[in-house]
């Protein structure tokens, strides 16, 4: 998965298309990401103990990683990888496909 926690992403498909936010969590097994302020649902929570009150909580639900794209300069871009260095000191670096800049 080319999107990591802390990245700024834009939703490119679905009901929240066009919204941007920061990735709070990545779910590698299901190929999903949780983005702050996107795909928000309200959940009715039952009281946890007697004589306590239940409440209505809003939370961000996961989106499929194919429905989000990294943001660079206000535009959605695809991510790719390049290798820097030579020999044993090569490191894998994420880059923006159109411009080639490091992400």
C-alpha cells in the first residue's frame, strides 16, 4: 500500500468525492484507510454501566485505498517508488508520478 499514516489524501470516488484529510489509520489486511473528517457516520452507543447515559458518537469509517489519492500542491497524484543511492546503501523512496518529487 502506497499510502501511509499521516499522509494528506483526497477522496477521488464516492459520496465524499473532493474532500481532503489526513490519514489516521491504515488497515493493511483489508486495504483500507481511515481519513479524518471523511466518511463520517453517527453511532448510537449504549450506556456502559447502570445509571449512566447512552450517547450518539460521530466517527470516521474506513475507505478503500483505491478511492483516495495523495495530494501534492493541491492536486491528487499517483505515487510510485524509486531507489536512491548505490550498492548496499540503496533506499526505496516514494515519489509523485507526474513530477518525480519526493513525498
